[in-house]
C-alpha cells in the first residue's frame, strides 16, 4: 500500500506547521506527518518551513537569529494565536498516535546545512523514544548520507529537487544516491513518470513523491505504486486511496 504523509500538517487544510494543523493531522488515518526543523539562537529546535519568518509568521528575519522566547512571541500566519512549535511539542502531539514522524532537516538562509542540527535532533528523538518512529528527509544528499549512519532511524529519504534532476539527469541522481549510501528518493510529483519510477527502481532505489497536491496527482501516484507521498490535501488523498 502507498503510504500518505500529511505535508506540514496538511497545509491546504490548516495553516502549515501549526498546532492547528498537527492536531488536524493527528485525527486522520495517515501513516506519516511531515514537518520541518530549524535551530534557534539559544540552541533549541523549532518546527517551521522557511529559514526566515516573513512568509509564515508576523515576524521577520532568519529563524536561527531568534531565541525560542522571541519565536514564541510570534503568531503563525492564518491563525489567531498559534505559536511556532518546538520539536518536543510536535513529538507530544503524535506520541499517542500510530502516525510516523517524517522530519525534514532544513538548510539555513544561505542554503547551507546547520552545523550539528541533525545530531541534536536525533538525540532529542532518541531521548523521547521516538527515533524508531521517525523518517528523516532532506534535499541535502550529504546530510541524508550522514543520516544513513544513524542507528535506529525508521528511514531516510533524499528529496531530489527538479534542479538536481535537470543538472545531473537520472544517472547522475542514481550515482549520487549510491555515493552517499542512500536507498530511497523522493521525486517532485510532476517529474515522476512511470518511466522515471521504473528506471529508479531498476537501480535499486525506493521511490516516493512530494508535492502531490491535487486529486489527479494523487490518483497518478497511487497508480504508480510509489512507497509514500507527501500531500497538502491529506483528507482528499485518504478518500481517493480508499476508493482505489
């Protein structure tokens, strides 16, 4: 069965990466909840997509330049009073559910990895007893390669951007995955044709999809039999999977 991941808590059904969206997702029959992490200036981990605050909150500037207290004083866009959540708070929302955490480790404003963020997140997940219920994802192949060495993670997925596919081609993408010991890739839905899926699988890679955000795309990913896809419309995706 193709697994469904509620992307940022289902961002077309509730404000992304918010307490509201995660409570919404916790009540759904999805297999995974996708969210994004960044560090704070005082060494905490928060859940927010962008490296900057401007788009999704009433704040401005880089997330990593703010302390947790400064971030907690902000309001998430599209809500009356929702605050940015910590990784620990998201863990607690889903601890009592059967839903797997799908944690994307983000890059900074210069598109570079945050030093030590992966190790810190892994330690926090391990301490909470949730490492075995976590799939790690990133657009940074070296970071996913690093995660391949972490014992206990449920899974690791390299999210392959269209730019990488254009620059490297399928053979280059496969070669990069092999170089970093990566076993699973996620492809942007419009780029994932039956031929692409077959080629990647022929190279021994597990294949998933992201940006599956309309009914047609959901049906197509289900027909392709991808391992898992992320979607901003999880309720619709669940209904379509049930009907297929």
